[in-house]
C-alpha cells in the first residue's frame, strides 16, 4: 500500500514539476525535471520486484531422514564443486588452499563430492600449492570431522577469537588443536615459500619436481592440463578414511582463440566434470569464497532434492558474505541492501539472480533444457483468473531434443533415429561421444564400462581450445558468453526457459569471501560490474527485448533484470543532478519556482512516502539504517564515477569494437589490518566525483558570501540551494575520506585536475552570469528600496 501511495504521490509531484517551469532558468529546470523522471522510472524498476519478499527455512534433519536411512545406502545426490582462480599474485594460493580445504572437509558423504580447480593462469605455483594442500588435507579433514569445528578453512578457524573450549567435551581436543595449529603454520610456511619462489621466473621457464618442464610456461599458449589428487585412487586420510576427489584443471590456451574469461573456464569444468564424475549438481565458488558452514550443500539439497518443487529449481543461490571489511563498511562492500532486500524480493517472484559464486546448480538446467512440465496445479483463487494479468497460454515447446529433465531419457525407436539424434547432440554439445552420453545420464555417474585412463584422455579433449567451435556452448549452454558479468546472463537464460531459482540464507553464513576494501579497487570492481551490465543491455540477450516468445519469464522478474542492466545509465542524470546545486549557488538561480504552501505539500508527501517505504523495507529485511545509508552514499559515488565510465566504455565497445577486459580483484591474503583500506591507487575514476565535490564546496562558499553581502532577506532562497548542495556533499563524504587516505594527504594529481576542472566550470558560470553584479548594477530594476 505504501508503494502504491508513493507511486501516486510521485505522479502528482512530477505533474507539478512539469506544469511549473522556471522562466528565468529554463535550462536548469528542464534538466532537473528530466533527471527526476528518470529517477522515478528507475525507482519503479527497483521497487516493484520487492513486492513479495520471502524468508525460507530448511530442515536438515528431515533431509537426512529421507535420504540417509540407517542400513541403506546413502541417497544424497553427488555434487561437483568448481573453484576458479586465475592469477596467483592477486589471488594468493593460500586463499585458494583455504577454500579447497573447507570444501574437502565439508559435511557430506565423501564419495559424493569432487572438487575441481580451474587455473586460468596455468601457474605452476598454483599447481604445487594444490599438491601441498592435498597432502595437508589428509590431516585437516579428519580433525575437522572429529571435533565438528566451524569454519573448516584453517586460516579463519585459527584466527577466530572465541573460546574454543566451550561445548567441546573430548579431552584430547586441546592437545590435538595445538598440534594441528602447528601443522598449519608449517603448511603456511611451505605455501609462502612456493609463492616467494614464483616471483622470479627462471630463465628456461619452470621445471617440475620430476625434472620435466612445466607445460604452462607460456600462459597464453599451452596445452590443457589435468591432475587428479586424492579420491579413490589417490589414497586416504591419516585415519584411513576416503577423501573427496580433488582435480586440477588448466584448460588449453592458444593465441587466436577467444577464451571467454571466467565463463569459458567454468564451461571447461562443466565438461571435465561431466566426463570424470558427472554429478547431477554443481557448486560454483570463487577462489576466495570458502565454506563457512560445513552443511551448506545439505541446505541446498533441501530444495534441489525436494520431491515436489525440486525438479523445477535450476539453482540455489546463497548470499555473498564477507570477512575483513572495516567496521563501518565505508564503501558498502557488504551490499546488504542487495543481498537482504532485493534478492529476498526476487525469491518471491521467480527466484534470485545468480551472482557468480556460492550457487548450487542443477546440471540439466545448465545444459539448456527446460524444466519438466509437471501436472498442472488446480487453479485456485489467484491472479491466474484475472483476464488481464493471467498468464498467457504457453506455446508448445520444441521437444525434439528428447530429454526434458527426467521421464524420457532414452526412448529412441530405431537406430536411424538414434543416429540422427546423436548428430544433433554433437552439434549442440561438441564432438565428444563420452561427454554427450554423460549429458543423457540425468541421475549422474559415468558409464560403468569406461576405464579411468580413457576418461582422462577424453577430459583433456573436452578442454581443448577448438572444442566449443560450432557448438552451443556459451550461447545456449553452460555459462553464457558476451558479458564480463557472465553470472547475470547465465541466470537470466534459465529464468527465460521457465526455471525458478531459490534463495537460501542459513543462520550461519554458508560461504564467505573477501572484498576489495580500498577505494580504487572497489571502484574498479563496480566499474566491471556496470560495464558487464551495459554489455548485456546492448546484446541480443538484453532483458528489454529477449525472451518474450516463450513467455516463461515473469514480468516482475523481467523488471528486475532490466534494472540490473540499465542502472549504469542512471549515472548520466545523477551527474547532472549533482552539478545542479553548484550551478544554482553560483548563478543564484534555482531549479524550482518559488513554491506556494499548497505545492509544498507535494514535497512533504513525497518525502514522507520515501521515508515510509525505506523504514518498512528496513524493518522486514533486518538491514540496519547505517548499512542502508552507506548503500545510498555508494550509489552516488559509484554512479558519478564507475557507472559513468562503464556507459562510455560500453558505448565504445558497441561503436568501435574495443574489447573489455576482466580486471581481477586482488584478494588480501592476511593480517594486514586494513592497511588496504587506506592504500591509495591513482585511477581516472576519481576525477568526476572529486570535481563534483570541489564545485559544490565552491558553490557553498560563494553562496554564503553572496548572502552575507546581500543581507538578511537573501538567506531564505539560499536555504534550499544549500540543502541541495549538502545533499551532494554528504553522499560523497566516504569518497572524500578515501581520497584523504590515512595521512590526510591527497595525491597532487587529483587535486590539480579537480581544481582545474572546478575553476574552469566556476569561471565559466561567473562570466556568463556574474552574481556579484546583481547587487550594484545600475540597470537592475529591483534595487531601489533595499540597495
Ligand atoms: O579470466 C578469468 C577471470 C576471472 N576468473 C575468476 O573469476 C572469479 C571472480 O573474479 P573477482 O575478481 O573475484 O571478481 P568479483 O568482482 O569479486 O566477483 C563477482 O563478480 C564476477 C562478475 O564480474 C563474478 O564472476 C564473481 O563470481 C563474483 O563473485 C575469480 O575466482 C577469478 O579467479 C577466471 O577464472 N578467469
Ligand atoms: Mn571476488
């Protein structure tokens, strides 16, 4: 009701604004009204998908009751876990090792999990670190399971400042913990030694321990590499129990081939895992997102293996949570407004968007199939009966491909048809009979006849460069190409096919990652996301025009996707709106005519409705007011810098074909204690916000001194303008802090540029409309009485 009320008030407000132009500042008025209309539009896109938020609850004990009966084989579904890494310098191997250890130690039947690491950097350092990690896991995993510790990433576990003796009854715990801590310190020393060694490449390239040269010495031109650690053949832990499989994969790279960044890496893993283990579900994690809750996968299974609704669920997304963010979360890294408000809202429609990490997929959904069509639910009293909002009758879908989630997996009539469909499959999935067969095995598993050696050979084949040529990979299958935010596109395709996704927020955060905490890195990350969105907006997959034919995408879900692709464009009106107060102060004009008491009611009503929607949202989501305010501030900061650049770069890509690259975010390794927060790196992204800040400050000074000169009665009109300017300044405040750094020193180049730009603008305005003249000019009419 509040949302509807706000919509109505907004309409009245805009009507008033449109009907009351300012005649002596027509340009200012027009600009501001255009901006306000755009803001209203983007508010609708953002607000409406929050109409029906959902909170979910899982019952892990019932999952066990159903699928883990005593005396019977365990029926939980196998899961393949994918971890991506690319640059051992920016993504320290110790961070990746911790993620891997937390995966290997998770609470799930060991024979049902396999962990695949994609190394896009073909780095021997990563490889050797992984080999060390596999060795360390033999001790770490039994320790975790014996004492049920959390989290199971050693670095985080040992640095937790809690009373670890609480609730622990085993007498050996203290002793074993101490011993394990020592083991971990030694492990860390070994990893650090590997990293130190990796900083300078030897002349002839890297040599492996067995004396042969490392195949990945040229990172841009090397064969595919696969190494299986642990698992059935790879030995057991120190207590003789089996360990999950751990597989190192570095896909083939050759010059002249498009590698499609992370999306390409993930697709290579989809195929390798299809050939080697073929679990029906897969969990995808960034190298820095460790398992913070050892039962996370079980949480996901509560939905994916649900006999009633599970079959239509394409993925279960967990919120991203972070470690090591400064207490006030200066640059809104936690993103709680998104993860606790928007995503919960989407869950009430067709499900959350995929955010790139912490997500458990159904393999069949990634293979481009549609969800199985269950028996139609009996119609109840709902929107369905309303003729205007009811869903359109669905068009019959192509079912040539045969496989639709379950029922008819191998129902071919004769050999000819079999051959035909085989050819179709190879056109779709590529020339690997073993992989194609695996896609038909909906319940997972590899053909029993195949030997491990043959499978490994095939695995190398499916990660070769040319494998995806003339197939549907990246267009209809797997992770979708075409944007550096591959995650949004990938989820969007599934929703268009009619799948639904689930948002799962266990009490103990499922995964935790790191976030860039210094200003420049953060802005660059936001730039990449925004650029990815702009790419999608202009692509064939733009939610503005894609996927109407099938009619499977709910329209509020579409609103949300449109919102995630058009938000960077809001930077243009935002930039204008942030410069307006300075211009008003310098020229003495304003964007509104003097308002009557009646008209001011519109403003008060609008303000109140904004306030109420905000408060209600914070109430139901549990987001704190501080987090919300940070988000508002960073929306402006990101808006006038990163989003702006993204729009420009996106247009350049469209018009001039300049490709965009994926700048990987650095992951702080450890114990730096926010040194990073204050680290300052120069980037052009800093220029526009600094300029805005400076001109607004100049405006405030000029406005006040002007009012002082003009005496008492000019303070009234000034008030509105000052308020407006302060609005801009307080939003940019965290940015100002970031600029200052720890030592309160701003790099000279930023100052020079900004002062330059600011003074040019100010001078320009002063020359065009010098406000000083207003007081003394002999030809000014109103001067008579007061002068
Ligand atoms: O060519 C590449 C580039 C990146 N990555 C991996 O992609 C992941 C994400 O990179 P990161 O720099 O950490 O990006 P973030 O901005 O922190 O990540 C968010 O946004 C990305 C989309 O821009 C998603 O891919 C991520 O999953 C999501 O966590 C990392 O594991 C990288 O190793 C690759 O595997 N190959
Ligand atoms: Mn990251």
